[in-house]
């Protein structure tokens, strides 16, 4: 089970975009993720007249290290560390370390 998953609301805790909040679009591997409107870079794209693609400079999200992200806790309005625990019914869930609130009760 991963500490940060697709669809989580996260806050950047280090780097150029420190303090920005965003939604996780995709977790690429064990160390990187794509976050909406975070770590936006400009990419120069060459056009292809055969396929009708136009060229130019496009902006897109680049991967960011998971160690630079913290799960956003709406109760405290801050980023928070995540732990794991097993409930009485045997499910393994994530919880916020600061207040013990369970993250994903579905």
C-alpha cells in the first residue's frame, strides 16, 4: 500500500513549488508522481504536417518526487505524515499521524 495514491490532495513541502496544493494525476513509480498544476515546465514541440499536429511551446506537468509531497489534512489545513493501521474488520488503512484520523474510509 502506498502513502500517496492517485486522486489524493497533496501539498508540496520542498522545492520550487513549495506551498502549492494539487491533486495527484498519476503515480509513475515508487518515487515520482504527476500533480495537477505543480512543477509545470515548458516543452518545445515540433509540428508534423502529415498528421496535422501543430508545433509550439506547450506547458505540461513534470514528475515530482514523492518525498517532496505531503498528504493534505483538511482538519489542520496543512500537509501531514501518513501511517498505516489495521482496523478491527481486517482492513489496512492510511491515517494522519497528527490527529489519528483515517484517510480512506470507503
